[in-house]
C-alpha cells in the first residue's frame, strides 16, 4: 500500500466485475473444448439446430444468468442466440436482436475491430473495446471478446461476451476519486495510520511518523514494529499480532505504551484490523496519542483519591441542588450512604436550627456565582444534630454558566464542645484564682477569730451567756473555714494527703454516712465492681465527693426514690478519646452515682459545676457542692461526666486514675485525745502580727517557751541571741525577703537537729514549687484549731 492506495470497497467492486468476466470466458473455453455435450443454435430463419445432450439446458441457464451481454454468431457474423443482458445493452427487445447481423449493431468505425476479434477467436480469446449502437441511437462502449466454438457436425460458431464499459468507466472514475480522498485522508489524518506485515512497518502516514518522533515516513519503513513497543507490553502486543496474522476477523482495540525514536514513552490507543497487503497477511493500525488524556486521568484519579480519603465532607450537586456525589467522610459524619444521598437534595440534612431566611440568603449568594462560607447545624440520619463549617462554591463552564456546586464541610461538633468546655474551664479557673488569691488573708483572719474564741472559751464560765456567744462565733468561723475549703477544693488548690485506697472498701465504709444524708425515704443500693485496681486519693476528698453527690441526688429526688452507687474499672484508648471530648487515655476507676430524680435539662447541665450556681430555693444551698466535686476530681487528674434528661434521673460518672505499684493503706480510726503540750522552746516566724500573737498565746497555753519574729532577719537575730536550745521552728512559707524553706536551711546550719513545721494560708500550688510539700516535709494549713496545732507540734517534736 502507498499513500495513493484506492478505496478498498471500490477495488473489490472492480475486481468482482473482472472476476465475473473471467468466469464467463473460462466457461466458454470449456464449451469450445467440448467439455459440454451440446448446443441449441437459432438460424437466420428461426430454425433451430438441436444437438442432443444435457448441454442445451446447462448452456441456456448459464447464458441467462450472466450479467454481461452474450451471443453466439455464425461464421458470417449473424446472431444465432443471445441473452437478455445483450438485448438490454442494445436497448432493443430480444426478438429484434435474434437473427440480425452483429455488424449492424456496431459503430461503422468499429467494424474493423470486430473482424479482428473474430479472426483471432480461433486461437485465443481476444478482447477489444468497441461501441454498440443502441435502439435509441446512442453509442455504448463495451469490451468484446470472442471464442470459437468447434463442432464436427456444424459450421464454426463464435461466442461473444460484451461487457458494458459505462459501469467500468464509472467505477474507475469513482475509484480515482476515492484514491484521491483516501490519499488526502491519510496525509491529513490527525492520528497515526500504519500497516505492518511480516513484523515490519510497510506503510505509515505523516501523523504516525510524527507520533513516533520521525520527520519522514520513509525513515520508518522497514523497521520492526517491536522496536516501538514498550518491553512491559511486548508480550501482549505480540499475542495480538499473531491472532491478526492468522487472519482472525474483527477489530483489536488496545491501549499500550510506545517508545519514540529517542526512547520517550507515550501512551497510545490502538485499533488494529487484519488485511492482505500484496497477497501477504498484514495489519492496519490506527494509533492515537493518549498521553495527555492518561495524565489527565491520573490527575483526576489523584484528586478523586484525595477527595475520597479526605477528612472533610465533599458534596457535589447539579445546578438545581440535586446531589451528584458525596465522599466517604459524608457517610461517616451523616450516617447516610452514598446510594441514599445521590439524587436527593441537601435539605435532607436540615435540622431546623436555621430559619428559611438563612437558606434563602445562602442560595442567593451561590446562585449569583459567589462563594458562601459559614456554619451550619445539620441533622444526622439518627436524628442527632452536628455542627459543621462549610464552604459552598459554584462551578462555572467556559461561558460562565453554573454547572454544579461543590460544598466542602468539616464536622466541628467536637471542636465546639471542646471550646465550650474550655470557656467553662476558664470561667471556673478565674473563680478558682479569685478564691486562691483571697485565701491567705481570709484564712489569717479566720485563724485569729478561731484561736481567740477558743482561748476565750477556756476562760469563760459555761453557764454564762458569754460562753454561748463565743460558741456561736466559733461555729460561724468554722463554717466560714468550710466554705473557704470548698472554694479551694473547686479551685483544686487545697492541701491534700492522698493515700492508696480500695474504692469498694471506701464506698462501703461511707454507706452509713450517705444513708444518714439522704434519709430513710431513699433506698441506697450498691453495685461494686470486681477485681478493681487501687486508686490514690485523699480519703477525706473521696468522702466529700460521695457526700456532695448524695446530697445532690437527695435534693433531685425530693421524696421517695433510689440512689445507686457503682464501681468498675475502665480503659480508654486514644481513638476513643479522640471522638469523645473530655476523656483522657488511660486506666481508670469509675465511681457512678445514679438517682431516679427529676433530671436536668441542657441549660442546667451547662452550669452545674459553676460555683454558687444552684437551682434550690434561697437559703437551701450554697451552690458549692458540685463545684467542690469538680475541683477534687480535677485535682486528682480525673474527669467527670454527667448524663441526665428531664424526668429520667441523673448519673454522675467520676473517673479517677488507677494507682500503680502501691498497696492499699488501711485507715485506722483513733479516738480523740486531749491536746498535749510540752516544755520545748519554739520559734514562731510570721509576718502577720495577729497570727504571730495568736500562735504565741496558743503555744504558751500548752506549756511551750515561745520566741516570736515578724521576719526572717528578725528570726535569725533571735536565734543568735538565744543562748539555750531551740527545738522547733514554726514558720510561714511565703514571706518578704526570704521564704520559710530558706530560713529553715540557714537556721538548721547554725543549729543542727532543729526541727521545722511549715504553715501557710496560701494554696497548695503556690507553695509546692518552693519545695515545702515534698515527701516528709511537715505542713499545717491555715486556718487550724488549737488541737490540730498541738497535735502537729508534738508530732514534729516527737518524730
């Protein structure tokens, strides 16, 4: 095949004409050679010569089926017989043709050619181009060939075959046009077209040459096709070539990787078909460069992979808002599957939290071609609401027409919850800082009040009204100290003495106390867990938690009801905590306190741990009970969750960290004994004059020799002036110029064996970083009673 190769269809038609003509000539040669038995010939007067045999019928059938005009002529050139095809070519009825002279139907100029055809018919079939005269006076060009039929009993007879050249000429013209169109098609085709035979390229068009990196088709002719196939696809390509070379019909579509002359790989799409080229098996291949398409597909796959794996929700809708696509994040967040979402409108997620005006404004913005950004509260399939940050962008075509909308959303429900908790924590921390800030001065004043009241009670006659008044003052001061302690517990800054406890034992020992608090109308039930771990907490703090939660439950029940206290061990991993704000990974002991009271709504739940917040009537509560529980739990590195619905009761779940590597310590109850004094010398250092005088009087009443100092410098001076021993130093922790720990170290260097007791009205976190609360350090927190002071002094001196 060349660049001017003809249209295969027209070639086939022309070849068919030639084949039929050749078959006719072959049959006539067979008749002439005596291979048929007989003929029936018509004479000039219509008489018939019958030659017996089957040949009569065979010949007639053969002649009538030929599309070429056929006639038998006598030696003089008269038409003895002819078929309908010849009469049609002459445009005359068959009766007007039979018996006429053939020369009467020829152009005068072609008589000579006609005689030459007959003259040469005796030796071989000879073909000449002549013109026939038709009945309407036209000259029709035909090919004429003649064969001499021999018979021993008759005159020689000629058999003529005439082929209408108008069809051939038209076919040839069409063929030339087709060749031109085909040549232009090949030359101008934007895709590569090649033919290979016997494994080599025998033809390639300019586009194919350029595709393979050549400036000329001639440079590629004769090259093995396998040189241009990537090794990874060579085996599959060779298998296709073998099938085509075997002549298997049909097209062979495929995608492959070709190598250009310089070795550059390109992605190609192939459509191959079997054919014959110069009589040999070959294949024609249409080659399309799809490298850019493949790159685009790869890019789309990367983008789709990113969208499919993205944590953000992606929704694509048509211009009318009908969902066309959602990614897996949408399914995970909303609970709707892709099949359930596609074809529906995003209004399926409406929660009712936004009004109609909100959605109208949103639609107005995006339908005008602008991007909308904002926050939505939507509803999951299970009916629960969630909050999401959303960006909705219109997608336009080249003409600026909106063809779709893309929404990218992020579920921020957990973030919002964390933000709310952070604001709550900050609010509580502010109150805690306030409580801790005033604790020092307030506790100092309470210390003065309590101590002087106790000293006055020691001198007052119990029968006098003054004694009664002093008792009321002491009760009020002690109540004030308790409230201060509750504030410090909320702020997580009170001083504690944690111990290793068995939670079940602690709950069991507290049941009598709890039953007294809740009264007989409320049933108390316990559901202890098995094989619990130990927990490390101040026993008094644990009692505070149980007492406050029990009182809260009692008030919530308001009559007959049930209170259940349960324990168990739980473990939270990082994955669980990531989806449950407020939870921390680790092993915990769970203390659950449940009641069947009236429950709480969401608004109440959002405030229950705030100091001074209460739903009780004025005078019925301080609003510090749950705040105290919250502070204690946080101070012990735990967390608390509340589950409640109006009318469904409430469950408080307190999670306390598991204590590792320690045995439970037994709590030993001892009877209270009278304060015991001594004869030792005690140096008291306090920058508050009232506290200093109070300590002096208190200790002197217990029999001690008391030295006092208002500052560390004065304490050092008094120590130097004291000739005798000083057995105990009682010092405030936070003082100007020098803290209590530094003072103790300096005095201890001068007086080996000096013992020390620290005291402070400041909170634990303020004094802890000064090293005062280290293991083994003796500490007493203000305000304290005479009994506590006496016991602590003896404990230090005797230790």
